[in-house]
């Protein structure tokens, strides 16, 4: 869904109402509504989407955890610079929905 530009639709479909998202910076955001607003702002900051891909996915089904290493190639609205963002997302699932997600990526200095 992300690759076809449906990031917000994927968020609505797969994220729990009590989602806790943790950025690589340590910032913690709680609740689906608050996190969706953050995703909307993130998407509004992207002028052009050039591609998305997944390097690898792994899971521990007994513990309900998946890990996704992915990339996104975008041109930012502010400044017009193009960048390839890479991250690992560790997702904890409950009732087929992501209830906790932590991101690992290089934090700009």
C-alpha cells in the first residue's frame, strides 16, 4: 500500500487505536489520532515520491513481532532536495494490528 502511495490508508487499516510509536530520536507518540496527524504532516512535507522498497522482513509469530528494513526516495517540499530515507521498523502486533512501533534510522545532526 505504501508503494502505491496509500500510506495513510495503510495506517488506518493496520494500526491499533492505542498505538505507541517511538522515533529514533526517542520521541514517543501515543494514540492513533495523534500519530495519524503526525503521518499527515510528514506526507505534506513530501513534494514528490520517487519510490519505496523493502530490503527485508522478518517475524517472530509466537511473540507477534515483525521487523521491516525499508527505503523511500522522495523530494522534500521545503528546500526541494531529494533524499533516500532508510529505516528499520520493529512492530509489535495485537489482534492483527500494530500496537507498538519503534523506528531505527540515522538522525540528522
